[in-house]
């Protein structure tokens, strides 16, 4: 990051209420655009024009000069985003993505580099998604220690219905105006939001939403939800509650924890109205209030029931016990996430068997399994991770042996091959013990 951009962040930190009226020259700066070009990876999907990073870089300085001039005279117009889909549980069509052209990616990244230092100074600590130094594990760690160590007896898990497709453009620009007083920045972002989507040969106008897949979209969604939810909870509704209240958000997924049932009930009642003010709706089938915490198991047992569980960031959270019989928050891989990971591995192995040699296929399968464990191999989740490893080994064995009519491996030979590629074994990658102090993370 350049010295000028660092100074923007320092100034935003010193003067929290400052409205920045002169930022656009940082976006049009050729050095900033060149740095963005060098940062962008070369192997990403191309946009509607089909231009790759390599092709754009053949006349890089000329292209950057022309782009800078177009930006300066506000003659730059974003191209429509190319619609693509990735698998999504519970959806036949998949999760929609908007793929920007390479030049649009440059401008999006240039905008992000200018805006991010400003907003990082005001974002709440309850927000963890797509922020420097934040991660899903950090969010899970803070949530776990809060439930374990604080007076939490009720949890509200909520889901916003099609959030990225329903962001209201008018409200988005109003929220930007609270910190950004340079009208050219706001106007440029407005053009990007309304740039359109190319799908099945037709360009559809985008009157609402911020497409997933865009470099700028995570930051814009954090800004939107900062004003809609984060600030509302910390400054308005949270202080009104009778007992302790906590809130954690990663992108558009969030949970709230409460000491008293009346507070949890009031939050749910107010939440729907709050979201509707800004063009959003709760997914009622995925939003609920449950009794959860150190007293939940005993209360459920007295009713002849099992204590309720909730799912957040791919993990099912449940009321467990220590060896001494005391309450302990525990997590395991969500059943849907486990099934999805195994199906994705199966689909990949079926395709890879006709394209890759045996050794290369094993190495790439190892990378996929390693990626799963890097996320899910946390405290108290060894059993589900071992289940994943058990099935993953058999999936790869099955499709390796279908490369031809003759079997590639016996089980003994396969075990030797796994040892050769150093196949991952089960060990805890992330210590998320809810008893651990925050400083140890």
C-alpha cells in the first residue's frame, strides 16, 4: 500500500467523523492502477470481453494511461458482468456470481484500496467477514468463548434472504455518503452497481444487489450491514436489553446471544422490521430462537428432549460436556457441509481420472483433502474429520481404479501411494477451546 493510502487510514482513525471530499485522484493514479495490475492473479475467470491479464499487459502502460484518462473525465463505463454459477446446497441452479472484465477488476481493486482504510477504522469488532486480519476461525473463537464464559442462555440464528441480490442501491449510496464526500467516487460506484449482468446472451439491468464475485462487493456488503445491523445492535438495541447481549457477523451470516429470553424475543421481533426498512427480508425458515448454554441440557433432559443445536459458518454448535461433566460448547462439521465436501470430491475425482496421471491425481486429491482439514480440523471435531478422511480415501481409491479396465492399485499398493504423497492425517489445526484466553489465539 502506498504512503498516500496509509495516510488516508491514519487520518480516518484520528478523526472518526471526518467526511473525505478529495479521494478520486487516488483511483485515477497510474501508480495505483499499476500496483492493482501486479496484485491481480492471472488465472481468474475472464469477463464478457474475454481479455486476460496477459493480454491486457501486452500494452500495459498505454492501457493504464487510457484507463486513467477515461476515469478522470468520468468517461469510464463498467462492462456488464458475466453470470456464472457455483454449486450451492439446496439449489439446483447454484450460487450466482458476477465475473467482471479484467479492466473493471483493476478499477474495483483501486477503489477498494482507497475505501478500505477509511472503513476499517469504524467497522465494529462484531464484523469478521472479508476484513484484513479477520477470519471465520476468529469469529468462531470469539463466539465460542462468549457462550462458554459469559451469561448466555439463548441464541438467535438468523439468515437474510438473498442478501447480495437485494442490496438497495439508493441506501448503499446514502451509506457511502456518510464518510465519502467526493461525488465522483459515489457516482463511479453507482455505475458499477447498475452495470448489468450478461446471462444467456442477454444483458439484464441491475436495479438492486451487488454481485458476488466482484472485488468490491465484500467491502460494499460490509458497509451496508455495518449501518443496517452492526451499529444498530451495538448502539441502539443492545444497550436497551436487560441482560448481557452479544452479536457476531461474518458477511451476511450472523448470530446473537442473550442472557434472558425476553431480550432474545424482542431482538427477533425488531430484527425483521429493521431489515425491511432497508429492502431486506429474513429467511423465516432459517431464523429461530433456541435455548442454548450451560443450563440448556438440564432443561431439555427434564422435558425428555435433547438440547437444541445451531449451525454457523459450517459448524453445528451443541451443548457438550467436559470429562468432569461440566458444560462445554462443542462443534462438529455440519452434516450438509460434510456431504457437500464428499460429493464435490467425488465429482472432481470422476473428471480427473481421464485427465491426470495417477501420481498427479493423488497430489491434487491430497491438496483438496488438506484444504478441508485446514478449516474443519478444530477442537472437538476429530470424529467428523476422521469420517471425512475415511470416505475421501475410498472415493479416490475407487476412481483411480476406474482409469482403465485394469485396476491401478490394490489396497496395499494404495496405502504405499498415500504414504508417498504424505496423505493428510487427523490432527487439530486450530485450537478453538472455549476455555482458552483470547490472547492465545
